[in-house]
C-alpha cells in the first residue's frame, strides 16, 4: 500500500500524524492554540502505542471495531489527564481521524473536524465526518474534554486493491465532495487544491492507496 501525508498549518505545529507499519494511521488537529503541539503529539503517540499494546489481546485483535474504540478511549484519557499539568490548564483537546487498515477493509473513527473519503475502483464513494457540512461542526466534539466519554463517528468500509482513501483533519475536513473528488484524481496537487479552497488555514491530509 502507498500513502502520503500533506500538512499545511499557519502555526506549523498544530497538526500531528503517525502510523504503525501499514496498519494504523492517526491524523489530529489542535483546538487550543497554546497547547497545540503538546496535545497533538500526545494524541498521536498514545494512539500508536495503544495499537501496539492493545492488539496483543486476542479479544481486541479479533474485533477491529472494539480495537479502534479502545484506542480512542486510551487516547482520550491520556489527553484528559494531561490537563492536570500546569502548562495544559487551558485544555489539551484534539480533533481528527484514526484508521485501522485490514486485509480487505478499514475501520475509521472521526472526531470533530476529522473526515474520511473513499473512492473505490468501481466508482463508489463513501464519506464520514463533516465533509461539506462545516455549519454543524461542534467544537465540543473533541478528544480530551471528558474522561470517559467523547463524540465520534465510526464505521468500517471495504478497502481493497485499487481503492483510495483520504483522511482529513482541521479545515480540510469540511471541504466539498467535489473537492475531494479532485484530490482523488490529482493527489499530487493536494496541497494546492486545499489551499485554493481554504486559504490561510490549518489542516492535514493522509492519502492511502491500496
């Protein structure tokens, strides 16, 4: 599988991304400016660590939906706990998208300004999150606000040879389906396309191609 991550951020520290081999991809965006780099890095590092540790348990390894949910729970608690530290009193919250890729499917979780777009070889499209729907976005929908609860949209989708998956966080998560179509056709121009639609914005995009 091929993938690339493109980031455009005014602060140059508000986006964090990472992956474990070709299995788990995390892409997050800050919500509190002063704690942006700390919260974003903690969220990604915790999700990747969580994936490596939690999947060792057969119960979660055999059920990717429960595995993704547990990764989100672990990440959420880590962010909530971080706010006990003096330098994070204003909050350590993130929005974004987490994706666990299997042999023929993918499990995706979107939180706040986090979206997923898939274009399959047969032309079928699947979307999740706030694509073309910025007005209904609620800034309270973020990891780290409550210790044991968070608001997310989760799904599993077929993801096979030739399919393309776009994970978007920040301002790129609410661009129109037509713009996502354009990125799918010209992934090499992703940065130019999004900056045209969302000038002077902060965002991150990971493009996965089976």
